[in-house]
C-alpha cells in the first residue's frame, strides 16, 4: 500500500519521486546492523513509506507525520481441533438442578412405596414374617415397579398407575407434571449444546499468555511492541511479557514470515503484531495452503499509531501532513487496505474481534428457572399427605365394627 500512497501524494501535489531499494527490515540501527533511518540520516531518501510506530526516541531523530492509522496489536494463534463433547448431556442443567432432580426421584419412589404399603391387602406377605423367604423379593419387586414408573415418565414412556387410592394417584400425577416440565426444559437446551463446536481457542487475551507457562509468545525483533517490552522502565504487564520471551528460545524473529511459520496446528505458540500485518498473514497462508488453520485471538492488546517518517526538519513535512489529513477525511486508507488484503470468505470467522457483537451462548437452566416444577412436587406431596391421613382415618373407622363383631361371636 506504500506505493499507492506515495503515488497519490505525487499526483495531488505534483512532484516526482524515485524509489530506493532497501534490504534492512528494522528502523533503528542495532550495533553494526544498519536500519532504515540510516538512509534519511545519510540524505539518501526523504520519506519512508512504511508504518512507523510513534515513540519518544523516534521523535528526536526524525520527523513523523500525523498518524495514518490507529492499529491494535492482535495475537495470531493456531486453530484448535474439535474435542469430544462429552459434557453436552449434563450442561443444560446446573448442578443444583441435577441434585434437586435426583432427590425428587428418590423421594417419589419412597413415598409411592410407603403409600402402597399402608394400603397393602391382607394376602400380601407380612413384613414381620421373617420365615417367609419370598418376603424380601416381594418388596424388591414393588420398589422396582415404582422405579420403572418414575423413570418411565422421565423418559416419556409412561406406565400404569398400580393403585386406586387418591393419595397415591395424586403423587403419581404430580410427578407426571413435574417430569414433563423437566424433560421439556432439558431437551430444549440439549440440542444447542450437542451442535455447538468444541474448539476452544489457545488464548483469548494477553492475560492468558502470562497465566499459562506452556504458551510461547513470538514477536518481531524490530517491532514497536518489542521496544516497549524491552524498556527497563516498563510497567504493568510488559515486564511479565519480557519474562515470557526470555523463558523460551527463539521468541524473537527477524522476519514476520519466520514467526508465522511457527504458528502451526497443535502448537502452543502465538505471534503478536499489528492487525494489518496479521490479516495479511492469514490471507497469505490461505493462498498458499487453501486452509484457514490460523486465527486471531478475540481481544486486542496495545494500540499503536503508525505514521510516515521524514528527515528531521524536512521541508516536505507540512505537505505530507496535509496529504495524509485529506486521505483520512476521504477514507482512502481503509479503502486501500480492504482492496489490497481482501479476506477470503472461508477465513472471515477467524478474524472476529472481541469488540464485535458476541455470539449467543447456549443458556444454562438454573435452579431458579425450575422453581415452579419443584413447587408443584412440594404442593402435590403436601396434598397427598393430607389425603393419605384422611384415607387412613377412614379405613381405620370402617374396620372397627368388624373387629367388634368378631369379638362378640367369640363370646
């Protein structure tokens, strides 16, 4: 895009120019290695057509224009493969809901068994008859019958109600209603969790890099970020990033391509650079491999201002500043950026940022959402208990004349 900028400036202000071929990939010289600033200091060029990050040290040695773009640093990471979605069957409910459901199941089975025992016919083996070897088997079968009935309603299979007593049928009916609510709530959310892809990104923000010791951070050696990190007076998270770089070998790359080649599927590495360079890297990788197996982490880190650089006290500084302002007002920089680096549609999802509208995540059903179902069970049990007491009292009253008559016949 640098060639288009200088060509448009030349047409706007009617000047001629000549391009100088360079081999350096850093701005400031380091040791015996030359930098791009050397060409301006040696009067070999007037203007650097490259994004120059603004720092106090650069202000002292060169003239910089007003910022062309405001670019955040983004982290390039490999696309993680899908993992087994084992927890999908339990995710629709929070653990208090599962606990309440389990307690309800056990409680319903026990209540149904107690109600049936209370109205047990006389020909059923006596529970006090320990000599009857089939006595325990009878109660096991009875409990198993209630077990099948309770779970049959949860699985939408249903089953016959084994008792005609109102208290028993009330508990059974209340359980059918509560089971219907549980099943509908569960199945309405389950499908969403089943089809949700399970490929958690390597990182979401810069804090994940610091918190995970196995993640390697890669930076370009001549980048503005590396200058900030290497500053002995740096504060905040920058010293932690410095320790991260020092903890892994080959964390600083001379060329951008060297860092990008290390970002491979399955690796635990991330490369930090401005977003324009990262988008160009994703597009270039797709053009070479026809795969979208690298992506950007959701959150950006550091916003830098990129400007053009001129010789110190250059007579062209005001003219170039005027041109940059006109281009910004016309939106040409964004137009050129989108035109030179069109993102393949297949990789658009890999470039989403945290500033965009977040994707809707599947809802998790909380205990408060199903309070009504548990309230129905509680009210049903209470009503059933009152009816049970009434039926028990009625049964005892109806048996008293028979007992008295039997005593009179004995006399």
